[in-house]
């Protein structure tokens, strides 16, 4: 029998002499003293953490605990030591040596010594990683939280509910916390029976009732078993669709279908036709008996609408959009169709309009109507708009007319012309850009995009602490194309998603090569605002990390302030899931946007990168230097890392160093380098930092 490594264990009245039971337990067993140090662990617990018993014995639990769980673990430890509770239970994460995370269900009991004081904490630990991973997968696949109309419950095979969505709360009239903490009920036996059927048949489907009497709700329910990575049954998911009204009243079904058709063709905020319905109306007009009369399309974009959202909040912006829609409807003819395309873009279809002069007159009338002040929650707001006009003419496809109106609107906005009618002469540049965009799709498939890397230097030790991945396009005929020329185009289309996946995959492939060379280094990848609206973002990051076997701690995702304020609730949710994985999050170009402190303090971020415009002029502009100093202090007060990007010379470096900046980045150290040049630069940097080798003595015996 092997000997168990341990530290002296105080006399707590527990029969710890029978250590074979402790050591041979199939579950993890831990004895922790009041300071949080492991005094004794059994082999099962050591195997869970991927470490040896000797390595764990004498180690403080906080060192091995995921940083996000240290605080709650310490709080429970204090309650146990103080005698506030005798037992406690929590799910927490431990870190394995390879950086992976294990979820452990901990049941802790205070052990009282002869003096009557708590001297040790005895903990039973169960590996519940499979369950937690399964639950997270369910959240992703079912879009569980606050998105589904249907009620969704997640339960253990034994019947205990572990999670549910907002629709489940509405259905049951109970909060998520109440449902999770519900005691044993007859419903658990029913759940177990149905789970057994689901396991045997792959799923269970049928009616489930909630409540009683007049308030009883009937749901069409499907229960699906979910297995963990080990193949064992880990959980079950129940999706409940409330069909009470449909069952009780056939007219409700008719109303629901009518509402669904209406919603499919209308903007939910303003009630105006959406892009889908606008296209249908256009096609109806051009195929009608009066099609020869033609159709005019007005594209309307509000100027400085973003300032309203950023300054007053989205509530004001939404109300303003509603009022603008009402004014537009009152400014056009009965046969005209006003629609909202999204954001602050509206469109008006003018059937029977074939002359530019008539379309211009209607556009001027609309602009005049929009010039009146809009009263929103007691505040008068002035609105201006840029209008682009396109006529159907010989074009009968809506895509062409929409693009022409969009080009005209862009010219009106850029040149301050208020209203502009499409002219083919001004569309050459747009055609070139569209052609380049088409080539970009092929460039991704042909892998013409190449990665460059710019080092990030930690000022505390003057050593390289990471690298930012920057993409370039090696065009076969145009040569090297910089990102400013093609990324904005990609961001206005769905192509930005493919581009982001390409860059993420290429950056992690390079990070893997650095690891294999014995020089692991974190790599930063930029995300766009559209990436944060993509539900599959987290899954894509996980897949890329797994593909290249790169620990999450070696990946940092950079987002701009603008991408956060676009949808702060969704951004906070997605970033929180990424942070839980262990991925670092950085706010790029901080100071150039409009992130409020209320939004910033709730974001799960690690780093603020000060916008280079402040760094570049801080020596000549005291106000810029004051902003830089304030952002550094703000970062440290929030527990974040402060990064200065755009450090171009020694004077700026000395200034940001004096202000306490943590990391710098810029041409003073290195321009962005190709992957091969970066590796050579990195190696030279390491060699310069190594002390010279001691010379051997020339005297030989």
C-alpha cells in the first residue's frame, strides 16, 4: 500500500485514523484548514485536477481555483469557519495544469475540534464537468435565455430542475430561482418516467399541464435526453409550447396566423413595412397593368441619429424612429408605401412616378416635414435626413433599384446635398468597390489574405507579452491591399463573418506554431460590431481553439466601443460566455467612442486600449495627456490592464510609462510584421534580454 502524503491534521473529533476510507473513496475527498490550505486530499480528487497528491498537499485552494470563482469560494469558507453554517454546497471551477477547466460539485462540512472551534473543512467533490458542458451546449443550441417564445426547462436525470428560460417563468408564474430550488414533488416522478421513455425512444412528446382550474395551461411538450462527452446521460431538455388558446378557441389560431404574417412583413418597432414587404410591393407595382408608369424609390437616412442613442439612450432613439415613421406616412400620397429597412434607414415607394422632378418634389416635401422639432419625453430633437432617389426605368429588379438609391443617398450624405438622384456617372467607384467585394469572396477561398503581427510590450519587465493579428490582402494584380480598403466593405455585408473566421483560424494556427517552438505568446484578434450580433460566435471560437489545441488564455478578442453600444445587453452576454471560457477581452480604440461608465463597469473585460489619436498628440496637447492619464487610472481602478497603442517615439514611451501604463504597442518597437519576420523579431528580442554567457577559463590542468 502506498503512503498518503499529508500535513498534520488537528484533532477535530473525526476518525481520520481510518484514512483508507478517505483515500479509497470513489469521490474526491479533501481536508482543508481554516486558512484554505489543502491538508489532505485523496487520489480521486488529485486525478480530477490532473495533479499528484503530493503536489496538492499544502497548496492553497485559491491558487488552483478559476479566478472567477475565488471570491465565492472564500465567502463560503469564511461562513464555515465562523460557524455561520455547518454545511455548504457550491459548483466551482478548478484549473488543470494544461489550462483546461474542470467543474466540481463541492459539499463542504465544518469540523469542530476539542476547543469548540472549527479547525478543518471536510469536502466531498464530484466532477460535474459533463453536466455543465451539456447545459452550456443546451443554452447554445436552444437559444435558451430570453429568446425563445417557448418555455424551456433543463433538468437532471433525477428530476431536479437546473435551469429554465424567461418563458418558463411566465408559464409557471415562478422565478428561475424558485424553480431551481423547488423541493421534491410528484412532478419529479413524472419527469423521471418520461425521461426513461425519452432515453428508450430518443425523445418523448405529449401534453403537459401547468396550474389548475381556470388558470390551467396546456402545453405541447418535447423532452430530449442529452449525453455528456463520456456518453452518460447528463441532462434532459423539455420544450413546452403553450397551446391553451389554440386548443380552446379556433379563432385564436386564425388571429395568431394573421399576426405572424403581419409580423413577417412589418417592422416591430414602427409598424411600417419591412424590407421583405417593401420588395414584394415593388414587384407588385412593376408587374401591374400600370407598370409602364414606373416606380420611384426614395432611400432616407437620418443624420446624426447615433448621437441621440449615445447621448440620451435607446429609449429616446426608438421613440424618435416611431415619430419619424408617422411623419413620413403623413407626408406621402395614399398609394405610396413607407417602410423601415433597419436602424435609421427608411424607404418610400412611389408608384407611377417616372420623372425625376416629381420624385425630387416629393423628397423635398418629406425633408421639410422632418425639419419640424420632434418632442420626445419632454425634449425637442431636431432631425435632418439625406435622401437618395432612383427610378425603376428599364430596371425591373428591386436589387438594382435599391442599390442605385443607396448609392444616391450615400452621395447626398457625403456631399451635404440633402437630396440626390441617382446618376450612372457617379457610380463607377461604387462598381469598382462591388467588384473588389466580389473578388474578396474568392480571396478567402484562395487564401490570399495573409496575417501580420505587431508586438505588445509589457513595461514592467520590458518584454513582449503578446501580438495583435492584422490582416492584409495579397491581391494577385493589385498587390498588397491594406485592411482599410476591404474590411469596411465586408462589414456592410455578411462577408465579415467569413472574414473573421478566417483571421481567427489563421491567428490561432500561428499561436500554435509559437507554442511548438517553445515561445508561447497570446495573440489578439479584432471583432466587428456584426460579430457581436452573431449567436454562433462563441461556438466558432471554441471550435478554432480546439482545432489548433491552443489554450483559451492565449487568445484575446478586441472589440470597439461602437460595437458594444450597438447592443450592450447582447454584447455583455456573449462576452461573458467568452470570458468564462478563459478568453481575454479588450476594448479597442477606447476614448474615441461613447461607452458610458454604466455600460463599461458591467462588461466582462480585461483590458482597455487607449485610442492612438490621444497617444499621438499627448506631448503637444496637454488635454490629450490628461485624457490618457485618466484612462490609465480608470483602468487600474476597474482592475483592468491599460494599453497605449500608437507609441511612435521615445518621448511618448517615457510619458505613458510615467503615467503607469501597463502595455505599449507601436512603430517605436515594430511595425506589423509578416509571420516569418515576426518570429525572427521575437527571437532577437528574447536573445537581447538574455544575460551574456560566462566565459570559460583558459587555464587547464
